[in-house]
C-alpha cells in the first residue's frame, strides 16, 4: 500500500510517500519539506493568514518533488493522508483541501491524521525503531505530554502541561533575550556554551507528585532575572549586556526546562514499570535533553528512541507514516467521503 501524506498544521509544508511492507514498519520512499520560518521571522511569530497562503504556494511543487523522488506516479497512490488537527485552522484546511481534492480526482480513499500521533510515531522512521509498549515524552511547540503507548492508537495520558508547553518556554524565554523566532534552537545553541548554574531559576512542579508540567512561571522568572542583570550592569537593555551574560541566562533556562522533562520522564518510567522511552516533537531535537536522558536511562537500563534529527520538527513523513501504521493495524479505514473537516483543537488521547 502506497500512502501519500500532507502536513500543513503550522509553519512547515510537508509532503511524503511511504509504502507498507508485508513485515515490519512501513518504508519512507521520499519526503519534501518547506519551512516558512524566514517569512514569519519579521513578525516575531507565526502569522496564521500568511502561513495558509504560503502552504497553498508550496504544496503542489513539493508533491511533484516527492513523486519524482519516490519514482512513482499519482495513479499508483492507494491512500491520501493529511493532518486533520490540531493546528491553525486555515493552515490545516490547505492540506485537507488538497488531499481530499486529489483523492477525489484519483478515486482513492483519504485519511485525516492527528498531528501529535505523527510526532509520536515518528521514531518508527528511524534506523532503530522502538517496540511497544513504551512511555512517550511528547515535546512540541504547543504540547508537553507524557503518554503510555501500548500500540498504535492505544494512548493513555499520564501527565501534561497545565499552561505553557516546553517548546513555548524555550521560545518565549528566547524572545525575552532578543533572539529571533523560533527562539528554541537559538536559545539552546547559546546555552550550550554558557554556565547552567549561573542563575537559580525555578523547576516548576518538579516535586508535585504527579506527571503534570507547568512552564508559564519560568518565562516570568527569566524576565525578572534579565531585568535584575540589566539594572546591576546599569545597562539600557538586555541586548547591551556582555555575550557571557546571554550565554549564562540561556544555559540556566535550558537547564531548568531539561531537568523537569528528564525527572518527570524517569518518574513515568518508574510508575509504569516500562523500560522504553520515546521522545518526539521539536524539543526532542535539543542536544542537552538527549544527553541527559541518555545518561539517566543508561543507568536504569532503559532504551531511549528519538526520531532522526531532521524529523523531530514538523514534516510530512510522520503524517504518511502514522496513516500507514493506523491502516496496517486495522484500527481505521480510509474513507471515500471527501467532505472534510479540520480539528484545530483535538486531544490525542481522545482519538
Ligand atoms: O514539533 P514542532 O516542530 O511543532 C509543533 O508541533 O509545535 O516543535 C516546534 C518547537 C518550537 O517551540 C521550537 O522552538 C522547539 O520545538 N525546538 C527546540 C529545538 N528545536 C526545535 N527547542 C529546544 N531545542 C531545540 N534544539
Ligand atoms: Zn508538530
């Protein structure tokens, strides 16, 4: 079975083709991605209307690229998949509209996929795919969740952020430090050369006794700390402080976020008795998080799986993959009703 998948939930247009195999996980034949980051940078964040218009511009050329890369024609496609939610409504509608129009024209069935299920299953695209069951730490721009995963579609929510997501904590703190959107990777790069113990920032809900997260207070603490540093130096703005001050505050912020993510993941593993951890979503690309999780999990004989670095952030491959795995598991059938809708808000554990 050949699945063509579309991702357009936020600021990346992704298209991919995967093929199921008689045994093992489906194979990625080709994928193509266009990131709108540069376009949104001028505004300091994603502008939804611009995102939708740009998805329209990119989606068909990317589809051609994927067909060429896979050496397949549209007529050979068995199922067309798209991200149905969560995400920006207008942006989602572009992928959904294109997928359903294409499927209708080809007379092939269509399947709407949950974006976070795509992230969750993205480590299956790696050389060393995980085995069920596992604990998943889902850390994207909008979500921070710990899940128990017993199989495709068998997801139990163990804990989640009650306010900002870890990705938001990275991005908002970065913005306070004057770093360009999306600040997460920039803050991480800066922090890698700073002193993580320079400033004592809070570790929210670290000892809450449950698996929930809260990151909203952290950005306030970063703001207060940066104001103190500006006042102490008699400077006009944070940007005017020496480079080392930037590095140290970035390192301290990163350390606070990573420590909470690592400790809560270890608690989830202990509570469930599972010995496999899957980390997915954009923040899963963070090197510091990977190093600390690897070290702590090695001590406990827990295997950790990540998506390939370039598939941590949004892409079409994870959507085509999630669709193929859902279909293969018999959990869901693709539909020939082309009356589509999108779900901007859609909890993963409710699917
Ligand atoms: O999963 P994703 O691409 O988009 C959503 O579905 O939300 O995640 C994007 C998030 C952003 O908050 C971005 O700043 C963060 O992932 N991110 C990182 C890194 N790379 C991406 N955060 C920390 N360190 C990184 N290396
Ligand atoms: Zn995402």
